[in-house]
């Protein structure tokens, strides 16, 4: 594993009117890392996430992805850098089939022939081949989460951002999701925003805790779980 | 692609081209064909790219006016024919870029496009003065522009396209445009457009530049509307500001809704049926015909919310499923809520 920093934010700030959703976030992600972002509601996790993927334009500070400054880039431009994004509420194309959803993601960078192969591979890998001809709107939540992950993979990203991938999944589906994520991590770096502590405990090595728009602590998972500060934040005490 | 998309259109389209003039008056059929092409243009950008343009009449009118003005200046009609397609396409590309790069969406887009056609309507209505002159063509205000050259047979400039020959030409173009759109929708660009309609955010996260793609789709739609306007100008042999009117704009949307948004054939059917109904209603004075069209729209929205054409397709599938011998042909009973292949 190389130690090269692939994504970095310095003094990242995002202000909505008088509210500082992010108040100076310094963050570094190294190659092939799997990083979990946790923190209570309103801590700024999702805002940070949106700033990274271009859905929000930060009001202060810088984001650098593989040496390129990306604040101000639009979502499609960030995506073209090789970044795959799974949103909190599954963002999929409801009226299209599973295959078409994956194909559109795969086709952007590839010829149709390559895209077809890629889609077949990914459906195999996620065990959703039998759903290929189903419309997304007919699928249950857990399957939609999985398909969205497939869409992200079809773009062949080297960095993947997942916003609450375990939300609303059954225990079995969570197991499956963990397998998939572990598998993905062999090739790609991952940033995962998650609320579910059990889930975080199972997959995380390095955890970043957000609190009031800042990074409270950035450490390995055991240290974070043992931290009194983190407990206090989650219980709503002042730190 | 050929067997599934091009062939059926030819199998139905070519015989229809020869049978229809035996059943109906070619003069009426020609204007219905122009309307069908206009409906197809909106059916494409609204039904497949998700752009609700309330001012599609603007491109129709621009096509017609461009043709008339160019024909008066050039003294022939084939150059103007292409100008009539190009001018609305370029206008829409510039206008569309302003809208889509400005992230204007949904209802705002509908309002802005509506205002655009009303501005053109007002302008053309007040262009009666001597100063409103482009080359040899006076815009003529409320009276419009009459007396321009119309299309001739390319290899025989003395022979004008009118009545039946104009109908064949118009209908041939309708079939051609329909086939081109079906092929486009099978290509990666077309499929991505449908993806944008389904979920803009996801399309962006996939790396598609939705601003550029919507601008291109908008421009293609305008080119088709311009072509329809050109055919209309050849049919009417006069262009007037009424082409840009609110009524004309609303009517296009009604054709698409009643015929079936989200399909290509639906708008064509809608335009033909409603256009013909309006023509029949115009021959009587008992009921106001806009009232009847309004009633048809309301009934269609309430009873056939998917539109006439998709409902017919569903009825057809339903009937097929009832026939035991044909049952194995049906792959799966639950087809898409929009029948995207049609």
C-alpha cells in the first residue's frame, strides 16, 4: 500500500447564510484507504461529502484530488476524474432497467462492447444478474442500494464515496454489502459516511469523527470507539 | 436496430403514404403531417429528454418565417428549405445554452420558453412598418408574408410541389425524421438523454455533461419544429404571426399529452387526430371548437393518462395475452409503464 495522499482538504468551509456547516476541515485520504466518516446529525459529514463531489461549492478552503484543485468543479467534472458517488437516498434511474442503469455509467468512458462486458461482470459480482431486465422502480430498497453500488462500480472509479450504504438494509444485506465493500477496497480508495456503529466497527480501520463542522478526531477505529470525547459528542454533551 | 426500428416504420409508413390520400383530402393531410412533425419535435424533447418547452411554436414559426424571408430574397426554395431548419436549430442552441447552463429547470423553463414565443408573436405583429425589412422581404406585421417561392421538384424547377406531391414529400419527411429519432434513441447519446430524464443528478454523477446534452437535444427538437414550419409555409403559401401564438403553443402540448408523452408515435397520432377533429369542427358553428378540444384534453388526462397511443399498445398486449396460442410470445407480462419502444 502506497502512502501517497490522493484526496486532501485544507481549511474547508461551507457557510449557509449564518450557519457554518463546515468550519475548517483538514482531511487527508491515502491511496487504497478505507475511511469512515461518522458524527452526530448536523456534524457536517454530508456537507463535506457534497463539497468533495461538486454538488456544493465550498465557501472557504481547498480540495485537492490527486494534485488537482477541484473546488468549483461541477459534479460531472469531478466524476470524470474517476470518482464514484453513492448518495444517501439511492439515486437511480427509476424508469430504466438494471442493465441500462449500469450500462449508462459504463458507456461514458468506454465503447459499447467494453461497456456490455463490464456491466455483465459487475452484475455477476454483485449477484444481481437475474435482475438485469427489471425496472428499478419495481425493486425493493436493499436491491436498489446494491444496484446503485453497481452503477458506481460501472464507472470504474479509483475513489468511491458512499453515503450511508447500510441504511435500511437487512442483516443479510449488510453482510453482503460488507463483502462487496471489502472487495472494492482491493482496488479503490473509499470514503464511507455511516451512522450505524456496528457497521463501522466491522469494516473500518481509520475513522474520522466530525463535530460541529470540524474534525474532532482522526484515528484508528479502536481509539475512536474508546474515546470519551466521541461518546460525549454522540450523547450531546459539550466538548 | 434495422429490423426493430427502421423496418416497422417503413412497413407502416410507406403504404400509409399511398393509402391516406385515397381516404382523405391531400390538402388536409399535408397540414396534418406538418402538425404531426411539430408534435414529434416536442414529443422528442419532452418525452425523452424531459425538457418541457412551452414555446415549441416559436421554432415552428421561426422555421416558417425563415423560409418565407429566404425564399423572397433568393427567389428559389431549396436553399431556404435548409435555412428553415438551420435558423431555429441555431437559435435554440444559443437560447438553450443560456437556459441549461444557467441551470434553469422544469417550470421555469416552461415559463421562459412560453415568454419567448409570445415576444416573437408581439414582435411579428408589430412589424408592419417599412423599416421591418430583411432584404426584399417585408415582415408585414399582422398580415404576415405572402407571395414567396415554394418548393419545386428538385430536378424540374418548373414543377411545384403542391397538393398530393407536397403531401408525399411531407409524409416522407415525417417517416424519415421518425426513423432518425428512433435510431438516435438507440445510440449512446439517446440512451443517456433518457437517463437524464429519469435522474439528472445520477447522470451527472456518472460524468455526463447534462447542460451540453440538453442543449443539443433542444436544438434537434427546434430543427424538426423548423422543418414542420417550412412545410406549413409551403402548404399555406403565407406565414403570419399566429404561428407564434399562445394557442398554437398550447395545442402542441395538448397533441403530445393526448397522443402519449414518452413515445414517438403518440404525439404523431395525437396531432393527426386532434388536428383532424379541429378541421371537422371548423366546418360547423354549433359549438366553439376550442371548447371541444379542451374537453378532449380533460377526458384524455382523466381516462387515458398515458395517452391514446400507449393505451392502444397496452390493449393490444392485453389482447395478445388472452390468446393462448400467442402466450409464449410474451416474455414478461409487466412491461414498462412507458412503452419506450414505440
